[in-house]
């Protein structure tokens, strides 16, 4: 699932942060000056708004589903039906995700994400 990005993540506006741009699909589980823990929950048939994940992270696969990730122009970046699905309970390393949306094409999709950054922008926190 990880995808390297060539863009500088600091160039992405805070308004595209997952919690700001797609709050109906991202929930803050915990945050302090050292860590941020997000839950991504996308019900079947739903599509997120365009958003980013600015920091490298560990993603824990709680419940997997087929999905299509599109860039901000709508081009397909990943169609999970063409890759090997992670095993439920697997932790995965992820590079930052540039502006994208995710469409859940099957059953419930739930991922817990722990970004690896100690300096989360206060502007993003609100």
C-alpha cells in the first residue's frame, strides 16, 4: 500500500490534512506533542474528499476492503484489486500520501495510522 512521493510534503496546504479535508472518514484517537493516532473508516460505497497524509507512518490494518485511490485530478493511483491484500492485523510502513481520495468498492475499510513525526503543525490541530 505505501507509495513514495516526489513532492515536498511541506508544500501541501494544512487545509488538505486528513482531519480537516475529510473528517467524516478520519477520526483523531489521540494526539500530543509526540504522536498522533488516526483512525480511517470508509464504509462500503463511500469516497473520501481529497486529502493528504503528510508524514511517514505506520498503518495497522484493522479491516481491509477493496479500494481505489485517485490523485487530486481523479487519475487512478492504486486499485487494490490488482495488489495482494494485507492480512488483517498487519502493520505496514507508509510514505506520505500526496493529495488523493479513496473510494471503498467492497466491504468496510478501517486502518489505524500513527504518523512518525513529533512536530505536528499547530495550524493543523486547529
